[in-house]
């Protein structure tokens, strides 16, 4: 592999230091290194704009940085690898002390690819892809919002709540988990619908088939506003009667794995770190 693209958490001194070491090592080994515009200026490497697309994307930061890198990887149809310089790092492949080892694996193409399902999110003509989750929330709106969740046309629930999360198995260990949702193995073909602070004890997270068609519909009988976030990025403001359509995307994302990653051991390790 000769072309590597870097996505870096530029607000982290540790991530920038790690990225500088990675860029220098990869360049010394004959690879071409590019990066997002801000990181490119800080690292003195070419930016993505106007250069040949990389053969793989390497993110250096936490899961948020990796989710941003995922959008680049999907656009170029290339695999993604993450180095964890954040707090939890469920999705990343390695810690910074293993940097040279994973760079060598990347250059030799000595790795396996793990596919993860994505969600396709539509709001009118706009379309996005989500690796983790889709969130409709009240945002800065002071009151609870009311919305219906429909699964394959059947009403699954009317929620009066701070919002609703629709998560992939990959995203089940993120915001959905914090809101009381279940931990789901990434090998399970499903989606999780999790209400956020619902104003009823009857509302509980539910698991639906991975091939289901989910619609979140803002109720039109109240003056309310909500925000749509896709993988933590604000995408749109929602007004009464707005409909967000969610289904499994045809295109999966490919994550680079250089070593076995037992899922439940990872969950135990990461949640222990998180609770310290």
C-alpha cells in the first residue's frame, strides 16, 4: 500500500504528535501521505484536495475522529483504520504505543477487513450514511418533542421524549448505550431504536430487523422543533410533520484489523476504562 490518507483530531496535541510520527515514518518507507486541509498544513503534507485518493484512511483521535474518517473512506471506497487517542475508542484498531506495528501491517497489507453495516438516512432529497447512529433530538428546544417511530409501516411507538436514537450494532455501544439501550454484537443483523428520556415508563428500547424500513415522523399537532444528527454531526433542523427515513445501506464500510478483536472482551475493557 503506497497512498495513505490521515484524518486527525487537530485539537489534540497527542493526536498531532502521533500523526507527525506516522507521516514521517510512512514517507520514509516510500508511501505518499495526504491529510485533511487543516492537518495537512500542520503536518506539512499535501491535502486531500487535488491529489490522488488514498488507498486507505488512517484516523488518529477517538471514535469521533474515526467517524469523520469513515465519511472519507466511504467516498473513496477504501478501508479505514483507527489509532485511539480519545477516551474510549470502541472502533479504533490500536493504541498509540502500537503505531509502528500497525503502520508496518498497513504498508505490507498484512491485515484482514471487517465489514460493518451502515444506515442510509434520507430527509426529503438529502442523503447521508451513518456507521453509528441517527438521532432526532430536541436540541436547544426547551420542551419535549413528540414523534412517531414506524417500522415497515407499523407504528412501533409514539414518543414524548428528548428524542429517539436509531443505532447500528456498531453504534449500540455509543449514545444508545448511554440512553439505556442494549449492547449488540456487530455480527447481529439488526437496528436498535432507543428513546432518550421518554416521558413514560412504557417506552423501552427495541431491536428490529436489519432490513427494516424505519421512519421517524415529527408530530404535526404541536409547535415543536428538533435537530437531526447523523454520526454526531448536525445535519438538519426538523419542523412539525418532518419525516426521517432510515434503512440499511447497500454499501458496508470496511475496517482494517491487524489482530483478532474479541467483541465482549473489548466491551469489558473499554467500559472499565470509561467508568474510572
